[in-house]
C-alpha cells in the first residue's frame, strides 16, 4: 500500500522581535507517519515559511521489510528528505548503505555523513502482519538537506546532519516500523573518520 500526503502549514510560532534564529515550521501534525515531530527537522529548513510534505509508505510482507520515504518542500528555499529502507540480512544492508553514502562522507559510529546528508544503520525486530511471527530486519536511514537554486544558506554541517539521521532512525523505528527491540544508535557529538573501503560510494560508471 502506498500512502501519499501533503499539506501547507504556516509558522508554528512567531519570533520575538530581533531574534537571530527562525521559528520552526510545524511538522508535528502526523505527516510521514509521525516521524517529523522533532523540532530539529523543522529547524533544518532555515527561513522557510511554509512547507509541503509528501509521504510514501510501502508496507512490508512476511519476506519484505517496510519502506518509508518523506520529502519536505520548503517553499522553494530548502528541502528535507528522509528515507528508511530495509534488508533481510547484513550483507544486503551494506549494499543499501553504500548506495546512500554521500560522495564526500566520513564515517561516524553507526553511519556516515557529509555536510548535507547522512546515513545510519540499525536492526529492527518486528512482527509480521501476515503470521504474527517476529522477524529481524536490517535498516538504513538517510537524511539530507538541500538548498533550492539561488539559496545561499550554509550547509547544516556533519554534526547536525548526523543528528537528523539518528533522530529519524529512532522515530521511524518507534512510529512507522513497529520495532520491538531497543534501537542501538550513538548520541552526539559524533567523531568522524575516513570511510572504510567497503563503504566508499561507487564512482560514476562503476557498478554497486
């Protein structure tokens, strides 16, 4: 089943006159299956005044995990995309992860990221709707922020993007995927290091 949704929302609150930071766009109404209710997602959109949220949810079967993808159009100024994909084993999880790793990424515990995008991996134990049995899935969660053409806002930076990916992974596990286990992901600040060779993103023309 595919669920598509979108809406326009005004400011969640107004700033005090002269404040240096933008108010948060309200993303707490349940778009993207309730995963965007943390204020850090809205803050990543900067000075955006209204948004459109599009959600795709593919419910898994006994042999397939769920898929969730969300795109927030930030009034043609800045866009936020988050996505979670699953696999049935760790080898396929690594393949998924490698496809999502940004070209200039560095590794941090549990994931990889650059100034605008980050990827984290986690394990989810959930019950199948078909037979009620528990199954273990190996997920990859991705968060990315992009400026629209002509918008010169600075990139969020590795720390903030890594934090968004981790927050989204926790939210997706709790609210969309129905994971029954404790999700093991690191808390910031994140320490970055060079990528291991097996996670280097493929170059143009190179197969995955």
